[in-house]
C-alpha cells in the first residue's frame, strides 16, 4: 500500500491556521497525495516535537509565530534567503537525512504584490513599519525588485539600524523612528509590526502615502486590520492585507516539497469568498 507523505505546521497559537486548508486545496488541485496537520507547539518544546516529527517520517514542516527563529537554528542547512533573514518558515527533509531551512515569506509577499495585484516595485519608494522577524524575512526579495528606496521605521530604532547594517551594499536602505516620518512620502507602505495582531497601529502622519500609493499589511484578518483601514482613509489605490501572501508563501513551500507549483489565484479567491461569508451576520 502506498504511504502518504506527512507535512505539518507548528506554531503557538495555531487554532486559527489556514495552512492545512490551503495545502489540502493545493494537493487536490495538483493531484498530490499528502496529509498536512496543524499542531500547537510552544517554543519550549519546539526542538523535541520537531525531532519527533521527522523521526516519525515527516517530510516537511512549516513554522510560524513564535518559532521561526528557532527553526532557523534547528536547520542543518539554510537557503541563502533564509540565512540572511535569520528566520525559517519551511523545513524540508533532505535525501541525506539533513534538514533544509528556507524562508518563503518574502517571495510570497513579492508574488502577491507583483503578480496578483500588478504592483510595480522597481524604482518605487517603500516604507516598512517594524523591524522584527517579519521585516527580516521580506528584505532580500524586496531589495531584489530594485525599489529606489526602502526605509525601515521602528519604535526601537536600533533594531531597524541593525537590519540596515546587515544589508551592506544596498545604499538605498535607511532607518528611522516614527517621529522622523512627517515630511516624507512613499509609494508603498508595508506594515510588518506585530501591533496589527492586537489591531493597533503606530501613529502615522496623514501626508505619508504618495498619490496613487498602496498599503499592505502582512497580517490578515476576517475584518479589515487597523492598517488596512488607515490605508483606506488615506485614499490608497489599494489597501491590502496578507491573505494573498499567506497563500503565496504556502505555494512556494509546496513547490519545494512536491516539485510542483499550485495555481494560487483560485485558492485566494476561495478564501476571500469564505471570509466575506463569515463576515455576514448569522
Ligand atoms: P515578528 O516576528 O512578527 O516581526 P517581532 O520580532 O517581535 O515579531 O517584532 C515585532 C515588531 O512590531 C517590532 O518591530 C516592534 O517594535 P519594537 O522593535 O520597537 O518593539 C513592532 N511593534 C509591536 N507592537 C508595536 C506597537 N504597538 N507600535 C509600534 N510597533 C510595534
């Protein structure tokens, strides 16, 4: 009897995770046989649970908040983009038994921005709010799109400075704190702060978004996030949340594991429809 390959996502909390649904939809679409389950794994037991997962024959593992840095430490080998981001969201069992760590978040974001929403990043002025793990994960793929400028604004400016210093050779990269933002304008503002998770927002000046500029929140929710609402009030051409990025980063992981790239648009459309429905009063 053929065995089914096992995949999973570890995180804490994890009950809200859409990853099992997304990967099962990918498997159905591409005719792949696999199982994918979600597990609540606090940081303290991450190593033991991950050892156990791969010992039991697991083929690949996604890691989400707060485990991405631990997954980076866990991996035997790292892709270039994972090495530089210091965060891993995809672990893969290799033929030699080693575990490869990759980070598909940044490419997921760029694919959502450029393919799904037809946003041009070349020559544009980008502002990233926040300087934590989420920002690290998206830096290299964003820089590869050759924007004219990326500024990282953070409450604790030293963390933004550290990220800037790690991307030496990128002279269009700078850091600041929120108080420095008045007087500046950007074509795309990306919210990578965890403030979004509690629906909060750093104070932002009303002049920050250029005419026809766009906003993108890495977080997603059934209701518009505080940052998506801010973008709407600033008349952003598009004010988007991270649902598309979620599907795109999953597609990249699926491709690493199965060697086939799912068609993401029908899955994003389906999830969009599902959340529209769940927003309706019962
Ligand atoms: P993640 O892995 O999601 O990036 P993180 O590494 O803990 O999480 O980083 C969280 C980011 O959100 C940080 O940039 C944090 O700012 P500080 O470095 O100054 O702590 C930012 N953040 C969290 N809550 C915030 C808030 N209420 N206002 C502004 N920034 C906030």
